């Protein structure tokens, strides 16, 4: 099994469209996961960003390269607003890992920056804003030891 590390910097979101109950000063965070694995991480809560949150938060995921090449892994970024009783989903980004890997020019070299549309979770067609992040893939230490 060949493993890869996905190094991700979740930079920011822009122009998040807010439901009527969302206020400008909402505290916003993102849950980031790779569907097809148990990998799940969370950004710190942005206290002041509202519809333009900035995180600049580094994350690292280890994954099976074969599963990624078979298009069985998907990066999911769910953007949420903090609420008293529940957290409100503002939208999500879903990107096949295979698509991210194919877009990398020099693996392991420099972080590459991309922007994806944030869409409403239940209707993945409705644009809710943009999400900006940096990505890089490097061979995992696990792969080198095998």
C-alpha cells in the first residue's frame, strides 16, 4: 500500500451567502474530512469573519494512494456557523482527491493554491460562496518504511 500525505492549508472563504438567520458577526469554522477514510479535522473558530472568514489553518491527512487513484476518496470541507443550540451549515466543498492529485505539477515541492465553490449541502448546485486553500501531496513516511 502506497501512502500519501495531503498537506492542506484552509485559508479562507469569501462571499458566503447567509441564510436569513445568519448575522454578519457570526463565528465560523470548518470541518474537513476525507470521505472513504476516518480522517476528520476542524479549523479554529474565526471570531470576526462573518461571511468572509479567514483561518490560515494547516492540516495533514494520510491516505491510500490506490484508493485516491480509483476515485474513491473525496475531500469535504463543511463550513459552519456557531449557534447557541446547534451549528448552522453554511455550505460545503466536495473535491475528489484524484482531481487534486492530477492538478499538482511538482509533487512535494511548493504548495499550490486553489479556489472551489461552496455549495449548499442539500443542493450541490446552489453557489454559496468560495473557499480558498493550498494543497500539496508528499510521500508518507509509512510508504518509505515499507
